[in-house]
C-alpha cells in the first residue's frame, strides 16, 4: 500500500499539492520566522540551497512511508502539511504541519489537516495521530478545531529548537471525520 505520487487535494479554499522548486523561497522566508524557528529544529539551518533541495527531493519521500504537500491559498505558498510514521498494517499515520506567518489565524491549518485526514482515511488509514509540544497552544488549537481528541502527554517525545520537550498526543479516528 502507498500514498499516491503527485496527488492534488482541494479543500474549500486551499490546494494541497506536491512541492515544487518554486516553493523554496516561501520555505526559506517562513524558516526565518521566530515561531517556526521555535518549533521546527530544521529551520535554523535553512539556506536557499537547502530549501531548494527540500522542495525538489526531500519533500518527495517514498510514498509507502510518507507524503508532503505544499499548502497554497490562492496563488500564494501558505505552508506545509505531511503524513509520516506510516503503519499500513495497523492503519495509523501521523500528520504534521507548519504555516507561513502571513497565513496564520485564517483557519488554513485546520482546513489542510482535515483535507489530508480525509485523504488518509480514503487510503485505508484507521487512525491519524498529531503530536505537538505541550507549550505550542496554537497547534493544540488546530488539532482540537480539526476534530482531534487529546489523549495524553508523551514525556520528552518531541525535539524543538531548545531540546526535547513533552508532547501532547492527539488522534482522529475514521469514524470521527
């Protein structure tokens, strides 16, 4: 079983599509944002070349294991959302996202999360997990608005820019979307 290469997902306001080289500038700009730097350890080392490499190579993993989408609002790059830690046997996958500063507080993360969740369920997943730092209240809000249930705390389960921190585990079951 695999995710579909090159799939395009459309929600009410967004296009979720494979990353392209042209997205590198948006990735680089977003990686300099203090909030992204705080939560995403990769951001501090981002250069134009690493952004290009990510958009053209690393954002396109083996579709049996993971899938990444550029979030596009109108014609503007708005962020990234992906599926990973895929377990086809148990029907479980993890969703993760980040949103460019200009696109925050517009509901794009919630909309993209629900769109990707619907796709994962169509592909046969039973459960989608979302892990966020205990102090990342914005991401917890996204999870809850997207219909995920808070399950508990995982001790030092997430690496952010300051080191390993406790994480909140959320889940969404196919019957809940």
